[in-house]
C-alpha cells in the first residue's frame, strides 16, 4: 500500500461514501447497496494504482446510482 496523498484521499472519500451506502442498504434491507458499500470500503486496501483506485471508485458510485430506491 502506497501512502501518497491521492491514495489516502481516495481511500477516505470512497470509504466514507461506502459506509453511507452500507448503512443505507442495511436500513432499507437491500443487499445491492450493502454489497456496493462494502466494496467501496474494502477495495482501496488492495489497490495501489491511483488511476485504478479513482476509476473503480467512480464506477462503483455510478453502479450505486442504479441501485438506490426512493
């Protein structure tokens, strides 16, 4: 794991959004936002490439947009 500022920022941003998505899915008993939230919280620990880190996070957030229920 590289400790450059961009990777730390990405981990914080996507981890925080993942925690919110996980809590949202748990509250409404939906498995899709829970799974996406868990992925958003965990994938920064396994990704060293900055481009992949930001790209995967953006992709998961777009996926989360399709699975929110209002």
